C-alpha cells in the first residue's frame, strides 16, 4: 500500500523536475505528465524503490489531456492514505501587448495547458478519489501574475487568474467532502520559463530589465528549495485553509 499517490504535471524540467525529485520517497507512488520524459528521474526512482510512471503527453491538446486524465485516474490504487495532484505544467507564451494578440492558436494553446488541462485532470481526480478514506490534496501552481497585471503577459495573467478562481470553486464544491485545494504562487524561480522571459523583446515585455536583474543579482529562487517548501506546505495541518497562497509567505 502506498502512503501517498502523487500526480504531477510538467515534471520534465524546472520546478516540476524538482518537485518530482522531492516526491521520490519510500511509500510514495508517482505519476508524471509532460511532453518529455526524464531518464534520470527513472533511475532515481528505481534506486529508491519508488513506483514511477512517466507519461508523455501534450497537455495543450485538450482531447489528449482528457484521455490521459481518465486513464491515469482509472488506474490509481484505491487504498492510499493520501492522494496529491500537483498541476504544475504551464507556459508564459504568447508574450505580447494585448493589441498584438492575434494568433488564436497560441492563445488557445496557453489556455488549454494552463487552465483546461487542470480542469480535466482535477475532474477525474475528484471523481476517482471521492468517498475514499484518504487525504485529497490539490496544488495548482499559479503565479503572482494572476493577481497583479503585468504588461505583455495578458494571456499568462488571465490564465493564472482563471486558475485562482477555479481553485476557489473546487473548494466551494468539494471542501465539505475533504478536498483541500490551493492555488499557489511559487515566487520567481530559476527555470527555463525565466530564460523564456529574459529572451522576450522589451517592446512586447516592458518589464524585461527587472527579470534580467533578478538573474544577474542571484535573486531567483532555486527550484529544489521551492519544491521542498511546497511539499512541506502540503504536510501542514492547515494546508488548504488559505486557498490563494504564495510560497513566499512561508519561511
Ligand atoms: N519560473 C517562475 O519564475 C515561475 C513564476 C511563477 C509561476 N510559475 C509557474 O510554475 C510552473 C512551472 O514553471 P517552470 O518555471 O518550471 O516552467 P518551465 O521550466 O518552462 O517548465 C514547464 C514544464 O511544463 C511542461 N509543459 C510545457 N508545455 C507542456 C505541454 N504542452 N504539455 C505537457 N507539459 C508541458 C514542460 O515539459 P515538456 O516541455 O517536456 O512538455 C515542463 O516540464 C508553471 O505553471 C509556471 O506558470 C513559474
């Protein structure tokens, strides 16, 4: 019997790769979803005796996301003490002034990944774990950008604001059935997404200099540190009480 069954999206790089490593502990069973898999993670899991399944899927393809969500959740053992869904995969693209957001495919892909795939996975997670005598926890990795407007990030800000409200609705519907959902901003983390941000043109992203400064002055958080703090938050007795949260609120 697994103590914790964790489902994690966006596990191949960045914060997700660090979360995956931090989740590798005896008693945990981990399912990861991203377009790419991670051979090193496979080796680490087998060295620790952790059951790991890595699924390669494009979560910006809503039909693929729906199918994988159904398949993953249907296969979950039903005797774990805790079920943990971490919706971490996300994209900051397209980065553009609102007047330049003319590509429907780019906008649609961002909403599909950042919002729709979260809803599809969460739906199956809620249904599958309903009625189990287990902890049922959801962490949606949001962003300060969902709470504060940022020029050039209209799509990103809108998707993360949507994620925040979606999380609140999940709690409104399911908290009384023991579900704990948190929409969590991770701070500014040293990942590929930050490289993407720094490669933006200043004309599409006026805040460029601040993000360049954060990198050069060593002020970006390390993915491993943020991952540890996120998992520590899920272990707290008061997890879920602050549904819109920021990991920087915790030392
Ligand atoms: N880094 C920051 O400073 C920061 C700040 C605030 C919020 N966040 C949020 O933190 C989360 C993780 O960001 P990160 O910085 O770690 O980003 P990242 O380095 O760009 O990694 C993104 C992860 O998402 C996966 N992903 C991207 N597109 C996908 C798709 N179409 N289908 C499936 N998986 C996909 C990627 O895997 P594949 O490419 O293999 O698919 C990768 O594992 C995101 O939700 C982001 O919005 C980050």
